[in-house]
């Protein structure tokens, strides 16, 4: 396999899917050497198969707003691979959603899910629907219309979606309710459910908690501790909220957060009250962080700035793909950053990753560092299948073990001759090898 040849043929077919091509390129570069030591993979054309999803569903979602006006959006589900378990991955509702973004997310999800060690395949879906400024009733009507088309492709052993950007407990509730109505069954077909109707404890916190657990393992490889370190996060959604909570609990100081409107610098550091306020900002559906500075004197709002402009020890991208670029990486490095843990999916551009690795900064890609979210989704599926619920402590302990195990897999496959841990290679190789072997063993299907 030659990366250039595979990329050339993929570009010929999907030349306009730039996020998808970026995600594939990163994985191919990491696995090229090891793949070429496996003639059985080459013979079965494993890579050529894994870069195309098993199938894609696209449909129209028509709904009515509160004034009676009719709208149509596009809905999608990309079922990437079910080699190691039912398709699993979130729904994203955001105006930027298109096939390129969902294919990149589904492709990443397939390897991330493999890293969790739980039996989950990879998938992703969503819509270009914009939840910003919508009422609860509008969101419910949209979710119901979306589910009317989607439900036939789902099932607790077929495809189990969850949340992603723009899809939280409220949306999962509306979709779950409608699925039940159509399918006439109450099964764990979605994860991220409410705690009283099948949801797992710790699922809302899991991506952020898991990411911080992963960061503590990265720091430990250098004999360092998170206690006393300064942290910046991007975003103020579920992921940033969980990360800020756990980092603060472990003695770190979160001094910057950001939104599409700009950045908050809070030198005093976030407290429990400030962290809970992130939930209010999110629930407002306005997508802005500026009100934080009015509410908490001493913090300052910088319009148009990113959280990467502030001097910190640890930077945690928690929002969007390609939200940390080469210039941001250079700025962080200049300011002495020690660790960048990607809690968003593909949060760093290839240029940013190259800069961080050149500067020997501890850098972990999303498919390793943010796998805690889907891992607890997997634990939610287990609890649903067993018709039981575990305590928060039981789930949290399992999450800790899973993150430690992912870190070990990265170290095993990513440690270079000079001792530097290349977490990108480690995560890609470990995830890929598992999916590749499972695909090979199941023949041509
Ligand atoms: O990117 C992700 O891993 C998620 N949005 C969570 C997926 C899931 O199925 O919990």
C-alpha cells in the first residue's frame, strides 16, 4: 500500500470531501509501515474496504416552526463498519454538517471505538439543522421528523446513535420517545438517555472526565502531575464542562474558555459555580460565552480570540474539527505548553500536529483522548442489555480503566526509538489493527 496511491484514488471519487480526506490521510500515514508487513491485509484489500462506509442513508427532514413556517433539512446516517459490533456513534446537528464531515467522524469513530475495547462498530449521523435560537417545541418537531426517517436503520444490535454537537439529553429524549412510538419497543437504541429511563450515570461527564484521565497518564510519562497546572478549554458544551470539572477537582486551574464569539480569560480560575454556569450558557441556545464576563467580575471577554492565545500548561480543544491551527500551536509552544489533549474530533490541523510533535509537546488525538464518551455509551448499552444500572462510582472506575488501557495501547504502538510517544501513530495503529483483523476474519462482507 502506498499512501499517495490510495489518496489519489480516493480524491478522484470524493475530491470535495476535504475533512474526510484529511482524516483518512492521517490514519494512512500512521499505518503504512505496519500495514505493508501484512500481505494478508493487502490481499484482502482491507484498506480499500475500510475507507468506504458500509452504507450511507440520506433523507429530507421537513418540519414546521412555531410560526407555522415550513422548513426542510438534510438528514444522514453513515454506517462505516460493524466489524467489531453494532454501528455506534453520535448525531451532530449543526449547519456545517455535510457528508464530508460525517464521513470523517464515522471513519474516526470506527478506530476510536475499537480502542475502547468494547464491542462497538463505527458510525455517525446528523443534520444541517441549526438548533441555535430554536424553541423546545421546534426542536421536538425536528427530532420527531428526523426519527421518522431514521428509525428503520437503527436497533440496539444494529446501530446505536448518541449525541454530538447540537445533540444533548433534550434531543436524545425527543428522539428516543419517537423511536419507541414507531418501533413499539423500549430498548437501548440510543445512548446518552436520561438517568431515569435507561441512561448511564457519568455519561454526560464521560468525554471530559475521560480526557482528563488520559491527560494525567500523559503527564505521568514525564513524571508530572496535573495538580497546579493551568488549563484552557475551547467551547462550553458537555465536553468542556466535564473536562473543566475533573481538571478543577484534580487541582488544576482552568483559566480560559471560548465560544464562537470570542474568549474568556479568567485568571482566578474556574470554580464549581462558574463551571455550572457553562450549562446555562449552553441551554440558552445562543452559542456565546461573552455573558460569563458580566456574571463573574475579574474575568475578561476578548471578542474574536481563541482560548489558545492564553499562556497555559495544558490546552484542551473541546469544540470543533480544525479549531487549533498551526499559528495557534506556535503560540501555545511559545508560551510553554506541556500537553495538548484533543477532546474534540480532529481538533488540530495537520500543521498544528506537526508543530506540536516537532516541539515534543505531549499531544493526543481525539480518537484516543476523547474516547471516554463513547466508552461510557458502550457501558450504557451493557447496562440496558442486562436491564440493570451501575452506580456512578462503578461506571467511573470502568471509565478510568478504559482510559488507562487506551493510553497503554498508544504507548505500545506509538513509542519511537528516541523514547518520544507519538500518540497519533499509537492510536491509529492500535485502532486500525483491531478493525483490520476483525474485517479479515469475517471474509468478504
Ligand atoms: O464523538 C464521539 O465519540 C461522540 N460524539 C459520542 C458517540 C457515542 O456514541 O457516545
